[in-house]
C-alpha cells in the first residue's frame, strides 16, 4: 500500500466474511488521502453488521464507499447499488459511468442452460484466469475472480446482441 494510489477493499469479504477494524481502515485512508490517493471500500455485504460501515464517513476526501441492495437481500442480478463519496466526485462518476438501468427480470432462469453451454464450450474460467484483467476489460468482459475458490463472476447479457458479443469475445480468448 505504500506506493499505491488506489486501494480497493471488499469489506466484509465474500466468501470469508473477514472485516477490517474501523481504526485500520481510517489509518489506511489517512495514508492514501495524504498523497491524494483513494480508498475504495465495497460494502455490498455490510447490512448484517452496519456498525462496521464507513458510510457515515463517506464524504471524506479520498474515500469512496460502495453499497448494494441486490447482493445482501437476494436480488440476484438486480444490480441496485449506491456510491457514497464527496459530492464533487459524484458528478464525474455519473458522467463516466452513464445511466445504470435496472432490468425487469433480474435473473432470467431460462438463460441457465445457455450460460452453462457457453461456459463449457469456451472454457471460460480457465481462459479468463490466464488472461490479464485489462485484456478482458478491453474485450468488454468485466469479471471478478475468486482466489480461494474455483469461481469467476461476470455479468449476464441483457439482449440477444449482447449474447452474440459475449460469444465472440469468448471465442477470441
């Protein structure tokens, strides 16, 4: 962390549930903020232990807190979340990310066979693990790899054209 400009923490961690102490988080934030760095804390699973949340400190310079309704409350695929940060940062974030639409059907159970077939056909996990995250992102595949279990997470396509784009990207791996 001594030379990092940005540190991203999953707090509490999933799947382990490990949390960092508020004093430790404050110390890391202070070190980063002192050199104009950022501490980004993903609190998607914090609802069970709100006393450990940094939300009340979210407007401090150099601190970004991410929260989610979808993950903790079982709204799989709904992608409902919030950013807590200084107001001056929210505008540029909104501009950079654009609108985030909510799907009418958060998780299409009918897509499961298609996803499983595509996973087997393209050996997604092994291909994506071998490839650098930036290379995946350039192909439009944003992923989350899990170090302690054989899992990988990526978003589901919303339209038929997005399914075709995903298949093309995976074929190029």
